[in-house]
């Protein structure tokens, strides 16, 4: 091969190497970029959605109400039954409320599940404060066991007065990868669980 051809090949190889390195770096950047996007748009971070809020001295706004809707799902046809006890609740911002979700183990053996929350519209997530929540820890269910699991929350009175409805959703994952595969469900990776839920910052009871 002549000299110009060799130089062209070396140049092409160098460009391909740079493209590969750039793609690799971009993959690592996706998660922090997503977190920055969430912070800027007001959605909140993935960890923040699954951490306990600190309830301070908040004065309830009795002049207005917000409808909080509850939804639940189990991805990929997993072996849990999971649903809210009540489909919605009308709340006064600033007051502490409790809602309950019912999970049932449909398998013939112990299973461990983890609920992952989301709040919509995304801009309301920063104003929806979970004080206590079953999503802060994994839930072990015996064969056929049904359990009501509470979430205690406060809607911040600083929420935009034009917002009339908030939807709190949970997806209940099987944390055992082997059992999830057996039953056609999806497992939440152990490392993903730790990064997602973080530590419980503070809890209060009433």
C-alpha cells in the first residue's frame, strides 16, 4: 500500500478511536445529566423521590384543596398483586395525611419487593413531601401474604395554586432477579436499589 493510503487508514483509525471514547464517556455522563435536568425542571432527583422529608412547622392552608391520585403497577407481569386502597384523596396543603397500598405475594415462597415512586406533574415533586413510606425499604412477603403499606405525606402550601391534581405512582419490583425471571417479572438490581433509595433522612410520627 502506498504512503497516502497508509496515512488515510491511520487517520480513519484515529477518528474511530475518538468516536468510541466519546461514546463511552457520554454513557457515563447520562446519569448525572439526567439528575441535573431533574433539578432544573423541578422534578427532583431519583434519590430524593425515595427519601423521607423533614416535616417542619408548616401551617395548613385550609382555604384550598388538592386532589392526590394514587396508582400502582407491577412491571412485566410479576407475581405480586399491588394496588392503592383508595384511588384518590382530597387534601389541604400543609396537613399530614396517610394513604395505604395493598401488596399480595402470589407466589408459593417468600419474596422481596421494592416500590419505586414517581410524582406527576414533574414540577410538583418538590412540593410532595413523603414523611414515612414503605418505599424507603424492601418488603419481604410470605407465601400468599397480603400487607397494607402506608405512606404519610404533606403537600407543601407553596405549591402553585393553579395545580389542582397530583398523581403519586408506585411500581413494585421484585428484587430477586432469579424469581423475577422465573415469573416473567422484572427485578430491581441491588446496586440500583441502593443508589435509588438512598438513606432515610428523618422520620416523624403522629
